[in-house]
C-alpha cells in the first residue's frame, strides 16, 4: 500500500473513532469505498484474500536449469570460436598490409619504418623470422638517425665471424 493511502486510512479511522458505533462502521465503509475509487486499489482485507488465493510458485527443476545452462554455454563457445577464427583471418591480412606499407616507407627513406620492419623480422610478426634481415634493417635505421636502432645495435653487438687466421686450429698429435 502506498504511504498516502495509509495516511488517509489512519485519518479516516481517527475521525470514525469520534462517532457512535453504528455510524462509525458506515463511515469507515464509505471512506474505504471512496479510497478504492480514488486510488484504484483494493482494501487491506481484499489484498489479504487475494494473496491467500494466489497460485503457488512453480517448482524449478535443478537438472533442467543445469541442462539449459550447458546449452547456453555451448552456444556461446561456438559463437566465440567463430568470431576468433574470423579475427585471425583478418589479422593475417592486416599484418601483410602493414608489412607492405613499411617496405614502401623504407624505400622512401623512413628511419622509423626501417626500425619497425626490423622489429617484425626479429620477432617473426607478419614475416619470416630472420635475424640477418633484422640486423640489416636496424643498421639502415640507425644510419638514418633512429636512436632506438642505435641503442638496439649497441645492446646486440654483431657476432664475430671466423677468419682464416682465427679459423679452427689443427689438431696436435
């Protein structure tokens, strides 16, 4: 019941308490009828009777709930797998477009593009992993003024190559 309705009923009972017994019952009945018409609600007695005659809540079968939940989970997994597959295909195409773009920028003289392409060759991202090509691109980027490439070359010195003088020593008998 709303607060306004309760206040109106309390006021009506307070007024009716001042009247003689028979008049009180008639007044209370008229007030309740007026309240019902005004608020579109039912009296407290009618509300109690309606609650008592309401049908019982249906019983929920836990096995049915578990089965429905498994079905929803399987459907969600299938949807996620399909989305992942589409995303992977899109990424392959995107990686190739990025590599093509970087190669074009390297040809145009970009130090940053040379560094980025070297990183991709080092990690094998979108291209074959190739340490020799990565080192060549890092050198090119450093020559063009890229500080990150210079730092990378300092941290990764070129391995020493064997020369004829430093070649394998003959076995001594």
